[in-house]
C-alpha cells in the first residue's frame, strides 16, 4: 500500500508499484530505489537508482539524483511520484527523509518523525541514520536527534516521534 507523504509524493513497498495502486493514486512517475517494480504501466515514467540496504552504502549520490527526479515531478502540475524499495522500511524512506530535510526545511527529528507517523514500519538502518545525521549538520547548525539506532518496535518509534512537526509546503 502506498502512503501519501506530500500531495505529490507517495512512499511504499515494491508491491505498491502495481498497476492498480498507480491508477488509484494517480501516480505518473515511479522511482525505484534498489528493487524493480513488479510491472510497467503504459503512461507512467519509471526511474531506478541503485542502493543496497547495507549500513556501509552511501546515500549521498542517490539522494542527489532522487532530489532532481522528485523536483521535476513537483514542478509539473498534475504529476505525482511513488518512491519504493522492497519493503519501504529503510532505503526509500531514507531518500524521502533526506528530501524533506533539504527541500522542506525540516530537521532530522521532524522529517523522520513525520514519515514514521505516516508509515509506522519505517526504520532506516543505523548506517543510513548516521548519514542523515551528518546531512542534518551540513544543513542546520545543530543536531536534533541523539539516537544511533531507532527503536525496533513500531509503537516505540511512534511514541518517540509523537511531537514531530509536519513539513511546511
């Protein structure tokens, strides 16, 4: 199932790139992070960026390429993009969180919390979380998150981020 993060941006697992979901959610573009979509639908533009769900994998280049794709979709009225990876737990949520930090003025705590509140299964791996923390320090003067690893249980993650602020659009 795809989760709407922003009016033009959805997040979901590989199965959310099915024709049914794309049509139902008016998706015009699909950005696959690592995994391939289950099938291709005529009229939908497909993009794929390689990223392994490994704590040593660098998110920087993938994040920059994804930003460009997401921004091009956002700039064209009527377009909507789905970001997916295998399960929408680590890779694609990490790219969405980075996008929110860089382009919606959100610190890491609020971006991560907002995405977790929308999709409770989100849990970037510790390596991705460390890179998001580094990115935050490049963007903002202070760090908003002291954790090195997120709570494993969904309800604990939701509780930790209960007061995260939504993005300003």
